[in-house]
C-alpha cells in the first residue's frame, strides 16, 4: 500500500467485518522524537491466540474468498523497514488493538496519505459504526468524533452526502490547521 491512510482503511474494514461498533484511530506525529505512531482499536469480536500468532503471515487469512491476507503483513513490513515495529493485542469478545511505530524521518516511511478521503469513505460505507479519529502533530491535535456528530445531527444519517462531504472537508482542514504531515 502506498500510504498509511490506505492501511487505516484496510484495517478498519477488518474491524467492521469483525462486528466493531466503535473504532478508535489515532495518529501521532512526533518529529522531535523521530516517531510516528498509528493505532487502531476496535470493540469487535477479537482474535483467539492461534489467529493472533498467525495474523501477520501473508499466507494466512480467515476469509474464504481468497487465500492470502496481506494487510497486516504489509503494515508490519512498512513499520519494520523504518526501524519501527507492529504490535497487535486482541481478546476474543472484546476487540483488537493494532499499533504501528515508524521512524518519522526515515526515507522509506510511507506518507500519511489522504486521511480526509479515508474517513469520508469509512463514514459513508459504515454509517452505523462510530469512529473516533485523533491526529496529533507535536502539541496540537485534531479530532473527529461521529458519536458527537450523531447528537448534533439529530437523526440525520451519517451517510447523507452532505455529511460525508463535511467529514472530508473537516478532516482536510483540521489536519492542515495542526500542521500534520503532508499528503
């Protein structure tokens, strides 16, 4: 995958397929410590210990439509390639947390990508799932919270085109405002 936003999309899609009703996405850019942290946590079905030990193997998948599962193995390779790492914690019936650490300034670190498009796509395609997206750049942060959006919208579905367009614009402007890494 070319950028981190596509990794986020892939992992969150897996979360939703695992029954997640709430997905927390966190990206922390710490240029002083030369570190970029991506964390995705869900309240889905979780994984048993056997699945957890095999989940980064590209030739392992729980899907029946194909025989490979490349998402987490690609994310791990990208993180390790910058001197970072990937950790996965999961509890059956409680959910999963995926955390990837990258060396921020490493030449092979994937760009952050279009988180505005990723978040708009997730909201449009999964209007019944809630997303908490926090992006921190240095000491400032941007938050998107669909739980709060639902309260403000008073029953207007999140997949309404105007709402999806607002999400796309708000994320793009929010990331620019905090000086987040370039697309």
